[in-house]
């Protein structure tokens, strides 16, 4: 079992097979999604379909990223936020709470 510290102390985690980014064992990432080597998905977050999370981006809490959405650079998606369709969240953007970011 691997351990990684997402900022709140070490938790069981693994590297995603498509991209090599860290994914907490409590999170769910489809094998069809991409999590880049410096990206992180943790908490109860979910990343599905052909969504891409890369750069220094983080998806956490109970956030959901799916369809062909992109989260990259230093963007954060958290809370119960939804990012889907062909939405792009990038730079230093923050999508949180109950926000939805469709295309």
C-alpha cells in the first residue's frame, strides 16, 4: 500500500495508471480519465469519462469532473462542484461549493 500526503497528513493512495498523478484510495478515477504526474485527486472526488486533470491541478472533497472537461495549471475544484461537458478550468481558478461549470 502506498501513502501520500495531500496536505492534511498521509493517506492511502496510488498513482493513476493513465498519467501517474496521485489519487487517494477514497477517490474514484476512471481508467479512461487522465491525471498528470503533478496533479492530485483526493477526498471523495470523482473523475470520469475522458476528463483530464494535469499540471498542478487538484480535485478534492466531493467534486466531480467528467465528460471531456479539463482542469489544469494550478486550478482547484472542490466541495460539491461539478465540472463537465467541454468546460475548462485553468490558471489559478477555483470552482467550489455547489458550483457548476459546464461549457
